[in-house]
């Protein structure tokens, strides 16, 4: 068989099967769309009816509540027997509700919570003692337990009919009278609409089939007439284009269009040349961008065990380590010893559970300098299993330095009053959440005004710095915080229990006096001393931060009143 004939038959076969396949795919997707439309119509119909039912009952409840409000206001100034009036009012409400209609088959039903029907089939019940459909009533009762009302489904007959239909109702309990008030709607209306749409779909499908078949015959005939003549030219151009494209791709050169005869193939070749140029350009840009990212974005990747497998140059610049020093190690190489183990436990809990982790990390460089990064760590997956982690970080060292300045007392380098106001709230909430102790120490340097007056403010500042250094050295746990509140007043927050808090306060008092800072103007010692007021209590017993601070401050006042250089706690 000649190649041209083969191409001719091949093209015809492809067109035939492509058209046939297109036809069946078109029908299939139209069928899927129709089925999807049916589901959507049912869903929208149901949601619309639910909203409508709820709005009807909510409106009725508002009217009844308004009537009750008016009745109660009138009853305040009335000497009429209220019990008779209430019964009359309830009967009038039932008469009104029995006449309430929603379209043709919609009505209001009312039952008491003990199962007595009050309005049934849109009529006031005179003699019926129990609801005739106990299973339906159970559903009503269950749905009415929701304070906002609820829906339930069941089968029920329409007014003036013995046939049962699917129905959805909304009920709500009116607590004042122990009534269950509801209304419902029958769901057979949507089936009628769907039947009409299905008939229309079948007609459209038949018309489409006839149109596609006619078009297919015309196209097939037309292709048959011209395919023989085009097959040879197509063959030559395809072969030339294929060879030229392969050569151009390998050598990154343009396709030679001189070997092509069809304008379409020449146009295609020109487009391919543009694509090749764009590919080469994109390749160069991508290399450039990767280089920029490598030099400026702090990135590290690890295996599932946290062993570093790669780092960016920016990571190396920030940490001071080389790639060779980092790869094969864990991030412990830059871990700051001040960071508590609980911080990393929480991080790994998130990562092990295949969740992203985001936060700020305090690290240490090779030369010992501290630096801060804001990092996001994402798990990497292979065959639905975690195979490693990628961390992308931003240098926030300057930001953290500024934050540190904003919460640090300039003279003593302790936390300042501003940070105290924030931290005390956090620690109270933590103590309440974990049901732990919280201890607040308010400390004051004894006769400090006299010290300043006698020795001068410069010596006073030096004395405060020495006192603050004791607090820094002794408040070493991650859960303890020392503050300068202003002047010679300091504060310490801790989770020590009462007895240990007293021991700790006495130790601080003795440490300050042991500094032996001369104080000739003190009435209690020849050295500088402090007084301490303490509150130590369970988190659940704290009303708020103000009361906690006031109680501690009152205890400081008592320590001063009793002679200073002492610890006081109630």
C-alpha cells in the first residue's frame, strides 16, 4: 500500500472515529449535566422550601409573642380573671392558626407536648385525645427540642386526599403554652418539574443526534474528496517539520522553513521557533531567579528525620556555616540553648501530624551571635507519606531587637512596665487554663529617696542596676519574669507555690542586703535593703490582674509598715 493511500485511509479513519467519539462524549456529558441539574434542582427546591417554612413559623411566633406581650401589659391594669382571659386568648390563637393557609395544601398544625392534637389537618380538634400518628409525633417532639426549631421528613396525606406524599415539616416549641407549632410542604412538585425537563432533554438529544449525523456525512464526503490530493503534501511537510524540530530542539536553533510548502506548516514552524526562543529565554530567567532565591531567601530542606539535605547560600550567610558543615547535621547546630524544649516539641507535633508550622525562632550563629527568623515549615510528600521538610525563613533580627527595646527598661535592662501589663494578663490566663499557681512579688528599695538625696542620682542609678542584676541572676527559669515598674519599684512574676515563693523572696531580700551597698540615710540597716509584698494563689481564684496587683501592693505596704527590710504575705 502506498504511503499516500495509507495516509488517506488513516485520516478518514481518524475523522470517522473522532466524530463518533465526539458525538458519544457530547451525549454522555449532556446526560451527566442533566443528572447534575436534577440533583441541583431538588437541592435548591428543598432549601427554598426549608427557608420558606422556617420564615412562616418564625413570623407566626413573632405575632404570638407580640400578642402575648400586649396581653400581659393590659393584664397589669385589669381586674378581670386572668385564667379565663388566658384560655380565651389561647382559643382565639388556635382559631386563627387553623385558618392560616400556605398556598393550596399548606396549613398550620398544633399539638401539645403531651401528644394532644389541637389543630389537625388545618382544623381545630374537638374530641381527639391522642395524635393519630404516634411515629410522626415522635419526630415532631424530637425536632421541637431544638430551641430554634428543626426540620423532619415523613409521609402524609394532602388536604382533601387519601394519598400519602413525601413531606418535610418545620416545628418549633412555644414554651409558654407547651405547644408544638409547625407547617410542612409536599415534595412531589419538584418531580413534576423534573419530568418536564427530562422530556425536553430527550427531544434535544434526538435533534442533536440527527444534526451530528448529517454533519458527519457531509464532513466525511468533503474530506474524502480532498484527502487524496493533500496526503502527499501533508506527509512531506510533516516529515520535514518533524526532522527540523528535532534538530532545532537539540541544537537550540530555529527551524529552517525553506523545506516546508504549506503556509500552515510554515506558520506552525514560526510559532515553534517563537516557543523555542521563549523556552531558552525562560530557562535563562529561571536560572537567574533560582540564583536570586538561593542568594537572598533563607531555605533549608531535611529528610523525615530532620537531617539537613540542602540549604541556600542565604542560609549559610545568615548562620555563618558552610553547606559542607550543615548538610548531614540537624538544625541543633544553630539551636539557641535559651529556647525551651517545649517550643520544639510543639513544632514537631505539628509536623509529625502532617501540618504546616509557622512561627519565630531564636537561633545562634557559628560565631555565637544571636539571630531571629520568621519561618514556615512544610512537610514534603512522596507516595502520600512524609519524606522530608522544607523551611523558608525571613530574617527578623532587627524587628526583634526593636521589640526588645520597646519592652526593656533602659537603665536596668529588665522588662518595663508596658511589658508587665501585657505579661501579667498572659500569665493569669495560663494559670487559669492549666490550673497552676501564680505568684506576684512587688519589691521596693527601702528609703531610696533619701539615698538619692544623700548620694546623688548617679549613684542611685548604679544602685538600681546592681539590684536589677540580682533579679536577673535569680529569675532564671523560663516561666519567671522580672520587671522594673518605675523608680525604685520592681515586680517578679512566677508560678512558684506559696511556700517556695516565700523562700525565694527571703533569698532575694538577703542577696540585696549582702551587696553591702552603703546607705547612711536608712533607718533600719547600714546597707541598702528591699521590702517585698507577695500574692501566691491558684489561677482559678484570681478575679483579674488589677485585684492581683492591688493585693500584692497592699502586702508591700504592710511590709513597710512593719519596719521594712522584710517579706509580707497574708
